[in-house]
């Protein structure tokens, strides 16, 4: 009996303990299910998912007319989850072949078999983040998303597309340094100055952890990030192209080191072109540093204008006053100042001093009148705002260095040296802005390279012309300065660019580059570097554009501003003038209603419809129009009248194109089945196959142009 009770007691105890454990487990389950469910679900969610801050699409940088100068190009990194449980073996085995075939067509560097074997191997390894292809463009991405298996999406098809972007410049090197880039983790140029506007607002992206990798839970819509604002610049990409290639060709021709061009609108201060070229380590030329804005140099002779304007404004000199420059050599405080030409000019007027770019004349004039009060000279320079930064919308502009009497580096020769552009530092843009003020009748405006900020296609901020100084000097001094600058072109150092169909005003500059302890002298018998420059504006009688060209070269013979810089200025000005109808004045008709021409413009032979339009517009009389029976004509000038004559073109026969322009000549030759090779520029002066010859199949004709 005692044994039976003992067994019952033990069993009861076991049952009670089991019941307590069971109740505890049930209670814990209920607690987890109902009381702490949210807490643990959130914890599980945090383990499998996370959010990251993603950068939005960066805004564009555009030319003044909306042409894109810098933009962010999207591309994708394509990966595949080959261990996805939703990707069934049947689906994989059925479509892996077609997928490999499709991949080989879009990425032909691997054939079908290579794609197939690599995908099969990755499937066996159960890779969850297999790399299919990097840097896939948007069109390729769209095609890939429709491939077999991939079209099932991220979970059922394992298709993973990670969006990235890279900055591209559609026009290559054109204005590249001013536009800017990401360099050593920081944006420079316009990219840096307006980084806050361009980068836009951050957005949040959800990622899921698969194996050891975090994969974006992404649909196409999630790629649409909030983009940054667009920056509209003042740059004219056509003028930029003109300036870039004109400078590049000159650098190559003289094997120069660096070159700078800035083209600016006189009234508005808008920079229409800015070029910074320097020799690369590979020997070519690249936009490597923004010398135009950030490179302070001794301006040399281009500064003589400011020096003489100071003396004119103070009433010490007049244009017709004269000074004896002797044999081109003068000593001041034991320091020799020589003419850059190597010879003297004798007696010169003040106007001729600038025209001839006389170092002796300029330094003596300033020294004679300001040696007892050099502060007056420097104060007048300061009053012209030559000592202040311009505040251009690109970082890196230094403050001009124009030292003041009493400064530690001031000496007895500082005044005459400063007068001719030495012992002071200005950037090319700062020099140009002074010339622009002269062109603008003394009104100094702030140069600007930004026109507006645009957001989602709508202009939200515009930048307008700002006046730095309403009058850098009196109107009479400005008029005298303009006379001197026009004289430089007509009678002086830049006479080599004087034959333009419009008036140019400007000043050449040549400055030797100081080198270490040698200063301006070559102690080691090496060739010293020089800056050759030209600063000016055009048309001189109604200034529209100002421009500066600066070239640094080690050439021991070709370093003068009129040789290496002025021709670049002229080439740019010619192209701007030719492409700007508003700069060309209309020719007034005479009393008979015809154009008052000294001579009829030269006309190339060509298509009668094109020539009719030109002569009708210019109101030039034409003779023989009623006798024309051909689409192509020969023209000749007779007593200020253009005479038309037939030029017959026959099928299967070589046409006569001598005297025609290249466009029309090529059209005619190709219309009868000939291949054309062109030599030279200008009008056609010779064709290699005689007119009237029967055309042979695949025959080539050489057209020689009169250069």
C-alpha cells in the first residue's frame, strides 16, 4: 500500500512539474505573441533591412542657350541572385540558355558558351551577388530587364540593378577647367562654387540583406531621385570652340607652354568664352588649371595703359606732349630699363609712347611726375579698382598685388617698374576687366559667368549685370585712352592685325617671367620664359566684346605679344564678327536707291537661286538674268553690275567647277558620281579631271582651292 502511494505521489509530482513547465511555455508564447510581438518583429526587420542615404541626380551645367556643358550620365551595375528561392530549378534550366544567348549579343566580349558556363557555375556555388556587367548604360539596362529570367524581376528572376552615375562633359575639353570637376574629393570650378545647388536633396533607399550582401529593394521608380538645380552659364559654346581651337593651333605652332583666352561682352560683363590650355605630361594640351581666373602674373606692357591714364587724369600729360626716349636705354637708381625692341625711338609723343610700347618713355613719364609722391600714383590705380578682387563665381581668384610706398618690398625702382607692368600681379581676367571698362566708357562692370539657376525647367534665380565702379576716371581721359589703343593697331606694335573690316583697339604686352634667384636675368644661359599678350576690344567705334590672349613660351625669338597673341585675338574677333549680324552696319543706299558701294562684292560662281537671293537682298543690279537656262551660273563684275552666264551641267560628264565655292563644287561632282578630294581653302582654282570628260565608275577628282 505504501509502495502504491509512493508511486502515485511521484507520478503526481512529475505531472505537476510538467504542467507547470507547459503552462510556463504557453504563457511565454502568449507573451511573445501578443505583448512583445511588435518589439521582436521590429528587431527582425532591422536585422534583414536597413536604410541608406542616396545622393540625388546632380544638376546640369549649361551654356547660355541651354546646351549641356556638364551632366550626370546614369549607368548600372548588373548582378544576379542565383540562390534565390523564388527562382525555381525548372525556370532556371529552361531559360538559362536563352539568357546566355541574349547576354552574348549585348556583351559580345564573351560568347554564348562562356556566359552559359559562368552562370551555371555561379548557380552551383549559390552566388547571391553574381556580377553580370559593370557600367551598363540606361538603354542596355532596359534591354537587360526584358531578357529571359531577368524579366521576372529581382526576387523571382534574381535580377539586381544598382544605379550609379558619372559626370561627363559632352563638349570634351571646351571650358572644362572653368566648368570644374571632382578632384581629390572636392568639386572645383563652377561645380564647386554651386555645389549646394547642383547636388540637390538627399533621399532614402531601403536595402535588404541577402547572405552577406545588402541589395537594394529597387523598382524603376526608385531610380527617380530628386535632382539638383541646373546652372545656366554665360558661355557661348560656338565662341568657346572658336577660341579654344585658335589658341590651341597657336600653342602648337610656337611649341608654347600655356595659353589663356577670355572673351567678354562689354556692356554686361558676361564671359562668352574662357580657355585655359597647358601642356600635359604626354605632350599635348589640356585644360589643367584655371590660369585665367586664378593665375596672377606680371602683366607687362598691357599695364602701360593704366599708367598713362593715371598721368592723363592728373593732368600731368597730354597726348601731344613729347618725351625724349633716346637710344632706348635709361638708368634709374642704377637699374637699367631698355626697350623690348632693342633699339631707341628718339622723341615720341605720349600717344606714340603707347603705340610703340616704349618702356623708356612710359617709365620716365611716370617717374618724372610721381617720384616725389609715389602714393599719388598708386592711389589713383586703387581708385580705378585695380587693387580689388572681382568676385567671379569660380573659387581661386587672388587679390591683385599692387604694392604701396612704404611696403617692405618697395624700392627706388618700384615706381618705374610698376609703370611698365612689373613688380605687380594681376590675373588675366583682372587685366581684361580694366580694358573692358575703357571700352564701356569708364563703367567697370563685374565679370560674370553665371546667367541663371533653373529648377525642374523653371528659372528660379537670374544674375544681372553689377557695376563695380560707375566711372574709373573722367570721360576725357577715357576718350584719350581709346585714341591711344586705336593707334596701337593703326600705327603701332599691333599693326599686323589692322586690316580687319572692323576697327580694333588694344595693346600688346610682353613680360619676362622671373625665375627663382635669377630674377629676370638668365644666369645659367638658358632660354627665359615670356608672357606674350594682347588685350583689347572690338569694334572699336562701338565696342561689343573685349578679349585678352596670354601665351607663355620659351621660344627665344617668337615671344612678343604682337606675334603670338594678337593673331589669336584677330582670329577670334573675325569669327565673332562674322557670326554676329548685329555688329555689321548697314550700307546706306545712294540717291538712286542702289547701294553706295565703292565696288561690287566679289561673287563665287554657284547656284542661281542662292545668288539671286544675295543680290536681291543687297540691291545689286544683275545683267543677263533672262538668258539663263541652267541651274548653275558663272558670274562676272562689269561696271558695278553682276553679269550672269550659263554653266551647263550634263549627266555622266565632269562639270566645270573652277571659280565656285567648295560646297557647290562638291555637290556637283558627287551628283555625277565622282568621289572628291579637297586640297586647300578658298575657291576652286583647279580640278584634276577636265570638264566634259566622261565620268568613270569610282573615279576620284581632286579639287585644289586657292588659299
